[in-house]
C-alpha cells in the first residue's frame, strides 16, 4: 500500500485529537467528583464548590478552567439526564394586525382567521395563506392600503402590489421570529440552567428549547410564554447612588458574623471595556484605565456586599481613585447576581432603598472570561415605579451606518412618543455648553438593561440615532429589541417533552449495557468466523468506536438514547467493510495467489463495493440529519459519523496491520475449520426460484395492506398530536383501571392506555387545542386527580405534548424524508451503474422493505407486549433499514457489473450472471446480516422500553432487507434485462 506514512500520520493525529476532545470530560468529572467528596451530600456546598472552581485552571499544562472543560465535555441529551424540551411557536397573527394598525376591515380580519384555520394542515406560511385568503375575499383589494402607513412609508409605498406587501410581511415576520429567539435566549441564559440549548428551526416560526435538569415545569412555561416588555428609563449617576450602596454594605456588615468572605471578582482589569458605552445622536467614548473596584480579601470581612459587588471606580490621570461617571454602579460575577438580588430583597435593605430607585443588571457580560455583569441605577417615575416611556411608542427601528461609516441604530417614535422623548432627552442632556452633565437613558427589555447611552442633546422630532462601539451584528440585535414594543409576536408552547431524572439514569444504564453486550457479541462472532484475521477486524472496530466517540465529543454533538442505539447499530454495521475485504481476499487466495498479492488485490477489488454501499447508507443518514430533530438528530449524527469512521479504520487501519504481518512473514488465516467451507461453491438458483419469493412477499404485503385499511396503525403522539405520560406504579395496576379513572378525570374524554415496561403509557388529546396560559397545569391536575383514585404510589417519569400543527408538520416531514431518500438513492444507483434497470430494481426492493415493515407493525399491533407506534423513531428506523437494504443490494450489483465487464462471461445469460454474483457474495451477505441482527437483538432485549419499538422495526427491516437483496432486488433486474445481449445494447 502506498502512502503508509501519510495514513499513519493521519491515524496518530486523529487519535490525539480524539484523546484531547475526550479529556475534557475526564477533567470535568474529576472536579465534580471532588465537589461531591467535599460536600458530603450537601447540594448547596457542592454548588458553591463548583462555582468557586469555575475560573480555576483544572487542565494540566494547558491551564483550561473548569468552566472551559465543562462546556466541552461529552454532552448528554435530555432523555439521558432528564429535563425539559419545549417547542415554541411564534404567533405571527398579532404582528400582521399590528403592522396594519389593527384595522376593523371585515375582509382583512376574515382572511386572517381563514389563514389561521388553514395553517393547521398546510405547509405554507401564515403570511402566504393570509395574502391568498384576502385575495379570495377581495379580488381587487389592495393590501397596501392597510400597510402603507407613516411608520412603514420607507419600505412600502401606497401603490405597492400585494406581492410587494407579502415580501414586506415576510421580512417583518422573519425579524419577529429572530427577535423572539434572541429574547428567549436571554431569558434562558438568566434562568440558571446548566448547558441550555436553544435553536431556531430554519424556515419556520418555531424555536426549540432544551433545559437539562429542570423540574419546575410551570416556572419554565411562564418564563417562555411571557410577553416581552420594552421600557425607557431615566438613570441616576454613579455618584448619586454610591452612598446608598455603601449604606447597604454597612447594614450587612453589622449583621454579618466576623468571618472572611471570598471576593467575587479577582481583579478590576476584567472591567476594562465597561466604559465603552454608546451615546444618542453621537458616539461618546468613556475609556477606563485601571479599575480598583474589586473588593480584596482583606476588606471582605467588613464589606460583605462589596465582596460580591465591585463598585464602579476608575483610576484618573493623577493616579487618584474616583467613582466612574455614568449609570453603572457596580460589577458582579454571574454566579453572585442571584445573591445580590436576594440582599436587595431583604426587608431592612428594601426599607433604605428609595421607591424611585431600581437596580437592574445588564443583559450581556462585559467579560466573557469571568462572566462579569454591570449593575445599573435606574430612575423610576410615579408611585408604582413606572418607566419614563413605554416601548409601544416605537414605530420603527433599523440598523444603519452614520456618515463616517460606523454602525448605528435609527429609532423612530410616533407623535405621542416624540413629544415625551423631547422632554426626556432635554432633561438628560443637561447644559448645552457642557457634556459633563449628560445623563444616560436605559433601554430595558424584560427587566434587563440592553444599553444605556448618554444623551448628547435634546431630540425634538422623535428620530434618534444610537451609536458607539457597535458591530453591525450588535446594531441589528438592538434594532430588533427596539421593535419588541411595537410589533408583538407572542410565543406559545406547541410541543413539550419532560424527562424525569430517574428515567434518564435508567436510559444511560440500559444504553451502556446494550452497547457493551453488542460489542462483545460482534467481537466474538468475528473471531469465530475469521480466525486470526478477526483480531485485526476487531482492532479496526475498536478504533472505529474510539474515533466515533472522539469526533462526537470534538463536534459538541449531543448523545441521546437513539444516539446510543446508533452506536450499537454502528458496531454491527462497521464490520461490513472488513467482511467485504476479507471475503474478497479469500477468493483471491482460492485462485492460487500468494497472501501478499491476495491482500493487495482483495483490498483494491473491494473498494468499489465498499464506497458504493456506504455512500447509499450515508444518503439516508444525511437526510435524517437534515430533516430530523432532537433525539432522532442524535441517532442520525452518530450513524453518519460512525459510517465515515468505519471506512477509515477498515480500509486503512486494517490494511496497515495486515501489511505489517505479511511483511513479517506471519500467516494470517481468514477462516476457522468450521467456517472454511461455509457457502463455498454455493450454486443456489435465485433467479429460477424468484417467483416463489415474489408470491411470499406479495402475500405479506397484501395482508399488511388489508390490515392497514381495517386495523390501521398505532400513531405516536408526535404524529397525531396530544399528550402522553409514562407512569410507573409501585404495585400492579391494570391498564383498564387507569383508563377508567382518567376517563372520569378528563370529562369523559377516554385516553389510550398501554402497558409500558413496569408501568403504563397514557395518551390523551384532552384540551390539546386549548391555548390558555393555564392549560398545562389544568391537564396535569386532572391527571393527578385521576391517578390518586387508584390508591397506589406512582411516578410520572416522562411527559410529552405535541400540538396539532406540529404533529402535522412532523408527519409531512417524515413522508418527504422517505420519498427524498428513495429518489436520492435511485439517482445515485443510476449514475454509478449507468443502467436505469438497476435503479428501478433498487426502488422496487426499497418499497418492498418499507411495505413489509409497515405490514408487520399493523398486523402485530396489539398482539405483542410492547408498543408498535408509528412515530419519529419508527421513521428513523425505516430510513436506516432503507440504507442497510440498499447497502446489501449495491454490493451484489457491484459484482454483477464486474461480471458483465469480464469477457469470460460474454456468453453467459443475464440469469446466470446474477446467480453467480449472488452466490459469490452470499457469505458476505450472511455475515454482515448476522452481525447486525445480533446487535439488534441485544438492543431489543437490553435497550429498554423506549427503544423496543425502534429496535423491533430495525430487526424486522434488516431481516427483510437481507431477504430482498437476495430474492427481490437483483432477480428483478432479470425482468428488465433478459440476457447479456440486451445488457450490451
């Protein structure tokens, strides 16, 4: 083999990178283990210990902090560690009305109502449906009459067409979704959840939120569904508020025992960028030299507040310390902000804070390294602490560039807002002769200060520019924030998935058990079948798993329970490339070649089949990655990375080891005495017997179709919408008892109740279309009321909600994914084999496999002691089966192509060539099939109830896929190409 040095170098680099990626988990776990030992079961002490380690170096040599390694450790999905997964949908109907100033026009409002009804079953956007419905109701109507307002005049003229209005609405809708995404992300960052995940689902108005370890579901719902509140506040100067802060510190000092408190901020150097604040109308840069605000360990004894909150000071040109000008009164690490808030909420502390003083945190950390946040002094007005101006006066805001090309935000107010803004800015600007008395106005959203620019002068016309040290991205974000007051776009929960911590731990245990058991079975099988060469294949398999886990860790990919299933499946499928190579080497040895030449020719002659078979499997994996989400995305990611890693280890690592042994003159047997003659000289006439198998398949498919139309399927909640709960009882309770009590609780809306492991799974559509704020709480109360009547201790281990629109989208997406996979595979087969007959045969085989798996799921539903739901996991199984089946088929097609191109077969009929190809690859088909079936049986037994339906679908699919490769796909080619002569034409 050429380029051995390059391959060795690549293997070493990949090994080192994998070790490096995995080392973060090792060091993070070590710190957490030390924390547990230190805390001795006290959660608060453990949290304090971990907080104190956040910025401490824990990685030898490289000096990475605990926070750094924690962010890069192996990520576990919610189904493995418990938590809450929420799908938010942005309601754009309020935005559509608001942009038109909420008209009373009957056609306008009816069109919007019709569009909302159609949205439940349509794949079109609400904007598209609204325009369509309006044009139906008013064929000659002009939407521009509603939307070409004073506020929108810059973007939309009065004579604009409906198509132009649609473009305008699409732009505003996208902006609203992005704005909601940023607002939700900020709220979640302040929620205090470790490693939250928030993703905007591209091309939709949905946002996926994952909150690990969350148990207070109601708090999460309120947090995510609350309306955004934009406000403008006047501010106090630091010099005005510092005496108050100092007084609070003294009050606390008088109450505190004399013990040393640990300073929260290591040094004020981290605050160097704190003064880079923007100004209204003109940028105003306030540089800070060296802060000395952080409380030292010596002062912490007598200054408990300043041990947490560093006053905003600076060192002047004369070297003297002074209070920094502006509205910022202090700095604190993120971990201390909750403690400071608690201090300000104490009754004796609240008593000394004037009613017009509010202390609010900045929304972004000014130091990403230490997570330092600014505390602002806000001046409230009125008896209830109102802002100087509400955000609903904003008519428009856009990101722009000033005359010097610097990024800025242009903010436009309506006439009412402009009058108030003139008064507020005049007061804040102070004297026209001096900038020293310029004050700030804080822009606050959801109680967080986004920016507090200093006012350089009165703004008389309501048009302001906010400039400063902004990047274009920051001005875009700020413009979006300013639009939150005028352009409402409420976020509602349309999907919810809650996993209890005990279920997560059980999933990890079962996932690990199935992985280890599957690995051992495959390792032993390879040794049994391939003798000493099996050791080399096993080495490649272990290297593949190591690289797979390392690559997953380096990419920050999340491990889910289906992801572990993908790992187990990879174990079974990863040996396929080695099996292809070994079977080819055995053929070369039988032809009389030396071991060295047989190895070289075996590898070179199997490359085509290896690449073709794995690329077709990759196609389905990539489609699943693109169209899947959540746990299914984890499965697809694992599968795709596993295939790529298995190609590298089988083709290169195995070759290096084999060549090394050959160079040393060592004998490497490729079979045992038992397996040496297995399938050797096989002469089964697949073509002649093909019609018998057509009949067998037809009987199963017809029975399945009858069952589908008469009995149907058991649809999962993600396909039909509704709520589902997994409930475990401490004593045996029948499904009928559960159904009866819950039917009463759900006001005669009978739920579906099935046995599920050691408990039951309840599925109900009770109040699923009710969008009230308290609906989830009402349903959960009803559920608990019913369950308590059973007089048996119980635990709700898993809960999921899927709204009707989400269910419809998931179902449609699943159909598209299957059809797209079939089409992509057909195109690839046609391109690679240059014969449409091969493509048609592969599509027939794939349709055959899918129909038989569907038939089994319909025929056996209700007769087996586990769930056979059609859901996202089932679709993932179907797509994987399609990839596996076509993998098998392509290997045989590759051998057919080889025989067709061999002049020695020019007088053979097409039937004979296909029979020879099938018999020559029979050993590989059986070995790969058995290794995959073994691990799927392991997964079915040990993978737990959650994966049982998935593994059953995979098991049936792999068996059927192997069957169809031998008895359907390749023999079908004969129906299109009767003999060699036709093929040559």
